C-alpha cells in the first residue's frame, strides 16, 4: 500500500467528519468541498496534483484512497 499524502488524508477525514463514511453522500461532500475550496483552499486542481481525482473513471482509485485515510484514522 502506498503512503497516503497527509493533505489528502486530512481532506478525506474532513469530509467524513462533515458527511459520514457512506457513499454516495461522501463522494458528493468531497466534490462540493473541492469545488468550493473549503479545505485549506484545496480545489480539484490541487487535489489532482496530489494524486486524488473525483473523476468517475477513477472512482476505484478514489475509493481506495478513502479507505486508506479512514483506516489510518481508525488506527490513531
């Protein structure tokens, strides 16, 4: 498992805190937060630069990153 960028982990956990872990509500929250830059000013472009995409064609990768962030949080 690749190391998850701390900013991505925190972005996901911020969204989980606001909306919960259930799809599609979490996906919608992440899209809204990114669209408005509500988390540390990170928008879609900045998240893509960190390796995180909300594109429908990359949902498998996105779900895996979300699982990594949540698992890390559960271990802390």
